[in-house]
């Protein structure tokens, strides 16, 4: 095993009284999912050796995507192939060209040594450290705290494929040193043996005692409470209460960190999420589920095309503040162990803000992001109040991966429609750099599943018992979580229609539906058990209509099964039925294919499942078309054996080739290629608001410099219509009223305009015409800095501008005291831009060669001004007025602008002796331009929001940064 490099270590109460008894942990806490170990063994483990006598699909090498040969032979000719991925993509100018080249060159055509032995050899320019830091919301263990003893680690259910990928990256088959970072999850106190009342055993029909007893024999539950129970059960087991919270001492935390650092499946670093730190560095954990509330209540539902009823928004603001702060805490933990050259791979929707937070702190960090759930269309995403922040957050990545092409297309479209960024199928141009977007359908550890399914005699015995129980009947198997998006209700209604339309199958087919409890916070809050009750009603209706005293066509088991039970069901099934109405990745479909190696049972798969695009040979259905699903069930049951075999061979080949190991390798390989192909160092991260606020509070001498058009107010077609809103004026006035602040507006506007709209704020300094005139605070006198300048050039420029104005409908000339500006905002955009280029060439070849002037291109305008007049000179002058001695210079500088003329200010600030940690230069706008600014904001409203944050405004959007700075959720006290 490749050991991770040595790195320094750092650092709900669930109330079950309101949930349905069938969903109580005493019923459901039985590990089942393939890839998740049984009790007493880590879920984060290596697959055991394969028995030579067991027929196995060859396990793909860990570097299958990197596995290469030096040359190919075609007759007597030997063709030289690329030495490395970098050579393949050398010279690619766009993301689309990069993808085209990669599709034409097989990964098996490059030298094996480059990546199989050391990925750094294939990409020397990246200076990789050889380490991968995987970041996921929760670690692969459920965690229990027992006073004065080692922590009790169990297996965390769900996302088994993801956990298997972590195990692979930590194995000796991987060229990487791997560390996993994740939240501990809700820590549960362990007081001692829990005496839970026995749960009743399920008996659906009083006359089918033999069948119930046989099924009980088949399942052999791991404990009595794991047996199936009816949804109407009313017994509520005793649950110990932890009072005011769970207290975790520093020694407790260190003990868990030590246990996880030496985990059998690789190094795991826990993230501690808490609010209160008590005396002695003890922490108190209260309402631990709060950290997942925004992600699972707001994001998960909307990403699955569900919307909530409108509320007053207070609960959402509180949840957002926790979400925001949680991502900040994750970033802190990552930076504790990060070293240059590490690759940070972030997973899923709980951590959408994390890429941007890391980019703000380390601009050159290598970041990959993968979303394991669907991504919605822009029509749905725009219903989300925090849409901009979430998109900005994930765009801090170098590459973003999705399960299917439709999800990646939706993401790119949202970046264009919501943020205004240019995008294509290959990626998004954001903040001066290219963010690659690609599709990587995840797989499963097919070899481990196959070994588990075919290597245990106990499974064969369970299969025989199931066949005896349902002798002479076809078995349809479904296994889903109790989520609305899993389509269990649609499945049952379609099965009812199947029995209605195809009466010949009555008493000849049984649907075994296993429904495990949900892990999503949103679904847990279904206090009325609407989903569970609906499913129970449907089961009762079908069995009452089409069942008999001796047989029920639907066998519903609302519980976790053991792994052997589950695999036996998949092997004995005649049809697999998955009717998800929306999901990202459905591993049951993949596990079913592996388990059907001998039986070749058809797979019916929802077209809305994330795996539908990969499993093209399955029978695809629309779960909302109940008649279509009923027809598909009949077709699957009557399918001829040769057709079954052909269909299954294609599915089996895909599943056993595209494993989770190959997925991990392919993702990292593509990430490295994108990092080598595009210069990511020029990216400008989104403004780090917590950092801005923290530095502002620490400083006593603060200097603010704002552009006007496009910064404080939006760009409009008529420049005279760009008047400041009441909020802008109030925000600027509040900022300038602080005696510690020196606030200046440095604009290309003339004196009259600035006097009219900003002159009444006496504490405000003004600079007009790009620095040609200045008006000091608390003064009404304008100082002309260019009164001795030869202005004879204006006559010649006016003639040229008049020439192009007559020929460009909608254009006009703006005459200022010092500069002349030709606007074409009202003209046809394409023709106006063409005329502007021609006019610029004309001026540069005539006027600019005779006089000391420069031709500046702005947003839909051309401006001619003296070369010595620019905003940079004003910025330099304002800084120098403070003095350059120790203690005289400004301790905080906030400078914002949106166009080319503002780059002079950013350049001047870079050339000062001020510590760059005290200077916040920010470019404004959705353009993907390269800039000298160190930060980026999207639009003027973001500028005003950032100023309001510094003013201490109580706006909802200010709570998250303030909570991050002060280390507590300020919104929580209001609820």
C-alpha cells in the first residue's frame, strides 16, 4: 500500500420520537450494501484475494487509463505514438479541441512508465507532489463516543462506490499517496447495551404463516429487530438522551484522529463541526444535523426537480449560514495538511462552495470537483436564492465532473444564463481561466461484488430457499431508498397496471420490493410519513385486488437487508426493475448486472437514472408512463433466452470494464491533462468576503477607490441614465461617514455629473475624467491637473469621431473637458464593434503619432485622452498622501473597477510598497478577461453588498461572512 506522506494532525443528538417506527434505527441498523462490510469490519477496506477456482472477470489495473504501449505495428511499419498526455494535447487552443484530441488518441498508446509508475513523469511541468486529498462530506464510518474508551467505528451506509474509490486510491495498486478528509457525521453517545423492546415480526396474511416462516429462515436477520415489520407498527424503542449536547474533550478528539490515521483502508482526517468551545478545549455538539440541513433540504430537493412551499426565509438563512461556515471549516482542515503539488478532489453537493474558498486562499491549487447527483436545468436553478454563490463556488475548480452529459450541459447553460460566462460542452470561461467540464459515469467494484455474490455458500442456500418460497413464479426485484425521487410509488402503480393489462401473469409473478430508510435530511422530516403511507396503501391495494389467501403478488420489506440477503435476491431475480424519477447514480442496476452473470435476467431501467446513459442495452422506461412500464415488464418476462444473453453480455462487459477503479483513474488522468493544457495561474478568484471583513475590522486607516459606471451602477445604453440608486447613495454615505475611511470615486465621468449625483456627500472624494480633475473631501473646488496641457489634438479627433458617427447609426460623441469619447452602445453590436476597430486604427495612425495621447477601448466606446492622465496616477497619489513611513501607510485598501481603464489602478497598487495582504483590488463583471486585479465580483449589486457588509448592515447576505469571521451562526439567535 502506498502510504500517505507524513502530515501534521489537527482537529444529533437524533430524536427519533417523531419518525415512523419502521424507520427506527433499531429496525434499520443492519449493514447490507455490497461494498460495505458487516459489523466489526471497516467499510473502507481492500477486497480480499480472489480464489483461483472462482471464475472471475479480470480486475482492471489501477492505472488502466494510463496503461500504454510504446508503439503499434501495422504490417512491417511501426508507428511512433505520443510519449505522454501532454504531447497529445500540446497546442490545443480551446477546450473543445482538447476533447477532440483525447478522443482520437487511445490511452494505450503512450509510454507505460509515465503514469503507471509515477504520474509526475507524464506531467513534469505541474510539479506534482504525488498526493491526492479526497474531500467528502462524511467519512466512511459512523462514529460512537464511549467515555474514556476508543471510539466505536461502524460502517456508514450509502455511497459504497465512492468509498470503494477511496479504498482504491489508498491501495498498493495506485500510484498516489491518498488522504481522505470528511466530517465525522452525527456523533452518537454510547452509554451501554441498549435494551430495546422486541419488534413484531411481519405477518402480512394470517393464512401464509408457512411463507412467512420460510422467508424468516431465508433472511436469517443479524438481529431480531432487523426482521420486516409492518408500517403500522407502533412500538417505539427506548432512545437515550444526551441532554444539552454531547461533550467531546480534546483527548477524545485526538484519540479518534489517531484511530482514523491508521485506518486499514488509508489515512482519514476528520473534520469537527461545532459552535461552542468550552474550558479546556472541550467542544459541545448540539443539533448536529444542522450542518447537512441546507444541502439536503434545499439543494438535494431542487437538484432533483422538487420545490418547497414558500416560507419567510428565516430558516433558510440560518441553514445557509451553517452551510457557508461549514465549507470554510473544511477549507481550514485541508490547508492544515496541504502541500504544494497536491491534488484536491472534492465530492458532491454538500461542498459546492469549497473550491472557490480554496482558490481564494491558494490561487494555484489543483482542484477537481465531482457531482454525484443530477444537476438541474437553468429554469429550476434560477429558483434557488443562492444560485450565484453556488455556481461561483464550484467554478473555483480546475475541472468539474458529472454523471451524464445532460447534467454537464445544464451546468454550462446555468453558468451562461445566471452568471453571464461564455461556455461550451467542453467547459466554462470564468475569471480569466478555462474551467473544464466533462462526463465521468461512476462504476462499482465489480470484482468485489462478483466475489461476494458467487463465493459464499450461504448465498446459494438463501437462493434455494427463495426459489422454494416462490416456486413456479417469476421474481421481479426492486431495491430503493425511501425517497420520493426513487419512484417506488410509480413502480407499484405500474406493477398494478401490469397485472390489470396482462391477466395471464396473475399468480405467476411476484414483486419483491426492499425499501431501505432514507439518509437525506429532507426526507426524514416527512413527519406525516406521506411516502411510507402511500407505499403501504399501494401494497395493500394490489395484494387485496390480485392476491389470494395463499399468495400476495407484492412482498414489501421496509428495512435494510444483510449483504447476503441482498445478493441472493439479485442472483435469483428474473427481472430487475428500477423506476427512479430522478437520480444521479444507481448502483443497484450495476450490482444486478454482475449478479445476473448466470441467469441473464433483463434489467428495466428508468431513463431518468444517472446510469441510463451508460447502460444502453437495458430496457429503458419512463416511470411516469405507467402503461409503458407495464409493457416493458411483460416484454422482459417473455424475452427469449438468446436475446437475454446478448443483452446481458453487453451490460456485463460495460460494468466489469468501467469499474470504480477505472473511474478514479480516468478522472485524475483527465484532470492532469487539463491542468497541463491550460494556464490556471491567470484565474481571478471570487472575492473572499470573510477575509475582506476581517482585514477591514483590524485596520484603522482605510482607503477606498471606486469606479462608477459598471462598478457602482450597471452599464446602460444612455450614459446619462446611469444614475445611482438610493441604496448606492446610502451605502456610500455610510461608508464615508466613518472617520477611519477615505472614500474616493475615480470615474471617467465629467465634473458636472459627479457633482450632481455624488457631490452632496461632503466626506466623499471625487476624481473626474480618469484623473484629470479631483475634488478633495469636504471641498467644493475642483483642481485641474491638466490645465497646462496642449489640447489642440481635440479638433482632429473630433473630425474623425464625426466621420464615424455619420456612418454608424445610433452612435454619438461625448465631449469632456480633457477627453473625447465616441459611444456606440445604441448601434448594432456587430457593426458598432467593426466601426470602432476601424476608428481606432485611424486614430492610432494619425493623431496618436503626432500628439502625446492614447486611444482607449472601453465598454462599447472609444476614448482619446492625454497619456499622462489615467486612474493609476490618482491611485498612486492617494496612497502617497498617507506617507511611506512606518505607521503612515493605509492598512486597508479596497479598489474596484470594471473595464480597461481601471487596470491602471490595479497596476499602480501592485507597484506600491503596501503589503498585498492589505490590498483588495477587485475587477467587476462577468467577462472572462485577464486582469491585474486579485479578486473578482460579478456585478454592481455584489459591489454594494460587499460595502454593506463592511458597514455592518443586517442584510441576509451579510450573515454568512460575518458568521464565518466570528465563528458562530448569528442568524440562529434570531430564530
